[in-house]
């Protein structure tokens, strides 16, 4: 069994997910959570930039 680098639990299968430009292997539950957090962060950044009138590129 493989061990998840994120939570430390053993998993049958690890999934490779890019986090801050680095690939990390983690269980499916942690991968879903990390993807959700990244999506929320991206959307919140977009809202803040819209409020501030930012017209540049990320």
C-alpha cells in the first residue's frame, strides 16, 4: 500500500496533482480537496481584481 503525502493515510492508489507548480502524489480525497481549494482561490482572486479594477494578466 502507498502512503499519501498530504494526510499520511494508506491508499490503494495515489493520484499526481500539481500544487504550486510541483507535482505531489496524494490519495483521491486529498486530491479533490486540493483541486477545490485551488478553484476557490482562483475565483476569489478574480473577484478581488474585478473590485479593484485590475485589467492586467495574472
